[in-house]
């Protein structure tokens, strides 16, 4: 279910064991026969559709609600079985037809696409980017688990020509190449990938550098060359195959790439019997023993969760397998939903099966890009949460309690830290690790998707239609717009996309806090979020900043992302208080767009200087001028929400109102007051609520003060402001003295802000 957090259904993972003793030649046929029995059993128990009517299976007592959605995904051992399952689906007249099992002859071949490995490689690149290592241009060392015949290992080791594969092992052999030539070794790996049922024994020995070789795991002892011992930091001159594999796993390399089968890393506190993989007990190491910089988990279950956490606490870069290798299930999800769409056209006679298959194939690259976007966004979300996890430990602790109550999270089972461990992390300055955050990310998404599905009728209609269309590749959006809106799983697709987008951008703490503080529904949350994204062109800006990966420093990019997130969060709170209906108001969209294009001349000289300096700094850091200006204007445009609100009921022009807002801000030093409020602590829920109340009151004061100024006589804003100040001289001087006194004190406390805000109300002549 944690892996399936990025796709439409939840799900389960299982398998079957062929118990019948038979000759090796007959074993495959027996496996197919058993698989067919399993699939028939599933279909016998599953609801079906006849048109829009749900048909219950005969001779089955159903205690649950209608549930005709059932798909099966090919996995290890059954990777070539999809056509068998789809044939049975057709024979049962199951409504999904050949969308029942993905990856068949009329589907997306995962190995040919390399979808799982390529998705995991997105994680690998993200880890290296965070370390400041450019693997696109510089060689990097790798130890691997698997062989080139394997889907994930083989595809993964062809994703970069800079790979220096020093060592790898599978169930038969150990491959050692202490100083590989990146170009010729890449070509040889490519040859093996296309050689049917290849193994490391098929590697051209003449291409292996001096001191290397291919060794059988059946050997009693392997003598190691000096160069191998040096590059892999091995002291012993000879080792048994199992000892050598343990040495490979602990080698000081850049990347450990897991594309094989088996669990090879546990935690020091675990014993082998805890792992449940007896075949590899002799090879297993502890997470603290790893010396690689990065781990890529293309394969499943290569680490125990405790092993991942132990490695991560030792500054290792790792997610979970459910994050890294989610590309496969994500691709299957798209295939199933595209087939559901197109199969409706087949039934109507508007398309032939041959035309459908050709269309599916033509969209392969676009489907892959949609999948990789999820990999990319989840990695960045985990990093964002990790960067703030030390400060947000109390909030994360509260979140875990919520998820245990509402989302079936079992913290002990998922190896999440208990109260004592959380306290120790706080004292030591360590936050939560990426593996732990990966779990919380998945459970949070699952909870919010469930909530939103129950309220789907309250999602803004235009938003619903846009998100449903955006899930599909562009050729389908253009040709079958009407059919897409009638998709049988439309509600599930929309809920999935909205929650993925919101949580990937805003993290796992903010959505919970927002809903609790405002007693907001899930539909209200996503409507407000999308409303803000429309007003400030967030999707466009987000796309522009994502193109800066590897172009600007991590520090600059993280700052841009933080500013964007703060804009969204603050604007969502503002909208919930000032436009509580949460409906998209084109007045705001058009007004903010107009102000963004003409802000120069409306802000004060001080504000303009700040914007200009910020633009210059960003351009010098490598950010393009268009994005630099959008980022530099964020704080100013957020303030403009108050101007747009006041303008809706004002006789003055939008430009006059906006100018009045900024000149009033400067006269009363409101920017300083706002900044002090945002610096108030919010570790506890009461602190967060108190801070939120102060911000809400601040915005109310700004609007009422602005209305006071605009009501004065005078042709210009400057004259109106002067008149307003003259009428309120005593109150104005008392307020300024209080601000100056507080500003001189470096320790501004909640009590002082409360008093200052209270005093500011005395300036609102218009309000009186």
C-alpha cells in the first residue's frame, strides 16, 4: 500500500508456490497452470459490470460493498504471464478486458521501457545532486546486486556512460573490475543486456581490467589481487565467496545499486531470523557497515526498514524500495486507465483493436514522463520534509499519532521512532530519516485520498475536469476530451492527482495543521490550494524552477522552493479567512496578474530596491530573468491580496489601492511587524494557533487601515496618507513610539505583538 500511494488503487502483494514435483522441463507449464487456477479463483469472487450495473458473482455471499475493480500486476516469476490473465478476463467477460493485467503483448513492456530502473535512477540522481556530485558529467563508482539479464539491474546499469562498475554479484557469480574503462564496459554491459539469459560468466574477459575477473560462488576461496583490495578497501588477500560479497556490500563506493533478489542489509539490533530471507543469512551486513554514499533500491526488500534507517542515521543517502521502484506500478496504473478509456471506444465501434494498440505504443514515451514526474516530485518532497524535520519533530510526532488513529499506521511495525527516540533525535540535532519520511509520506497520501474520495462531489468542477484530463497523455486529451470526463475511475484519478500534488509541494505537516486549525474538509483544502495556485501561477513557476536542477546550487534551489511553499501556505490561510467559500474568483486571478506585470511604480522605493537586488542575486546565481523576477516579487504580491480585497469595494483604481497599501506599509513599518509575527514559535499546536491568530488580525488591520486612508480627501495617495496622519497624530505617534521601542529589542515576544496590534486598531478612523 505504501508503494501504491502514487497510484489509483490501494493493493496487496502476494504470490503462490508450486508444490507439485515435476521435471524441470515441465515446471514452467505447471507454473502457468497454477497461475490460471489462481486467476480464476480471483475472478470467481469479484464483482463485475454489465453497462453501469454491478453484477455480483454467483454462489458467493458478499458482506462488503460493491467492488468490481480488480487488476493484477506481473512481478518476478510471472512477468510473462499477463496474456494468460487477460485471456481469462476475456473468457469471464470481465469488464476490464485486457486492462485486467498490465504489461501484456498489447501493453507497456516494463523491461523494454526500463521503467522501474529509470524511475529508481531519478532517486539516485537526486541523492547525488544533494551531495553536490554531478554524475551526468563525471565518472562514479558502483557495486551492484544482480546481472545484466535482469530488468532492473540491466536497465539501471545502462542509464549512464559514466558508470564505473567495480563489482557485482548474482546467485551464480561474482564480477570484479577494479579499473573499468567507462566506454568499453558500457558497450559490453549493453551486449549482455541483449544476450538472452546472460550471466557474468558471459562477460568478455579481455575487457576486464588487470586484477579483476569473474568467479563462481561455488569456489572455496577467491584470491584477491592487490588492485582489487585497494579499490574495494579489503585487507584480506583471499576470501570465501560469501565473505567477498559481504566485502563488496561494505565497499567505499559512490553507489550501491540493488537490482536483484534477496535482503542483504539489516540493522545491528536485528538478527537474521528477523529478516525472513534464510538463503542470504551468510551474506547479510548491518546498515552501519555500509560505506557507499548512495543506495538505489531498484529491487524489492534489499534492506530491512531498520537497516535503511541505521544507514541513513550514519549520513547515508537512501529512500525506501517503495519510493525508488514505484515506476513499475505507476506505469501499470496508467496503462490500465488508458485501456479503460480506449476499450469504451472499442465497444462502441469507434476504434479497432489494431488502432488502439498502435495508439498505446505511440504514447510510450509520454507515459514514461508522467511516471518519472512522480518519482521526481516524491524525492524532492522527502528532501523538503527532511530539511525541516529537526524543527518540526513535535509536529511530526503529532502527525504519527493522527495516522495511527485514522490511517491504520502501526509505528512499531513500520519501525518509526518512539517518544524516547524522538527526544534523543531532538537533543542530538537529528531529524527524521528519509526511509522514515517515505513511510509517513505514503500514509499521509493514503489518508487524504480516502478523505477526498468521500467528498469528491465538492471538488471545484473546473478543477476536477482539468486534473482528470491532465492525468492522460496529450494525444488523448486532444482527441477524447469528452470521453475522459466520463472515465469510470475519474473520481479516483482526480483525488490521486490532487493529493499527490499538494503533499509533494507542501509536505506532510501543513495539510493536517491547516485542516485542524480551520476545521476544513479535504475538498476545502484542495479547492483552496488550487485557487492559490491559479492566482499566483504556481504550476508555471514550479515547472520553471524544476528546470534548474543541476544548473544552480542546491542552496539557491532550496531557497526558491521554500519561498514558493511559504507563498502557497500563507496565501491559503489568507484565502480561507478572507474568501471562505474557496471558489475561484477571476477578479483575484486577473488583478494579481495585472499587478505582477506593473508592480514597478506601485511599490515604495525601498520595496523596489529589495526586488531589484533579489533579481540581481538570483540572476548571478544562474536563475533566468523571468523566474528571478517572479521569485523576487513573491512577498509583494502576497501583500497585494489585501489590496485586491479592498479594491473590490472601493471607488479607487486597483493601482491606487495597491500604491496606498505599500506606502501605508512603509509609514507604519507593517513589514517589520509581519516578519516578527512569522518568527513566533509554532512547535506546539497552541503556539501555532496563537501565531495564526496574530497573522489573521494583522491582515484585518492592514485592510481596515487601507480603507481609512482611501476614504480621505486628496487626489493622490500621498495626499490621502498625509491627511490621514494629521487626523490621527496622537494615535500615530503613540504607535510609532511603540514600534521603535519593540524594534530596538532583539527579543520580540508574543505579548508585545498583541499590544502593538491592539494599538494599531486605534488608527482606524474609517473603522470607527
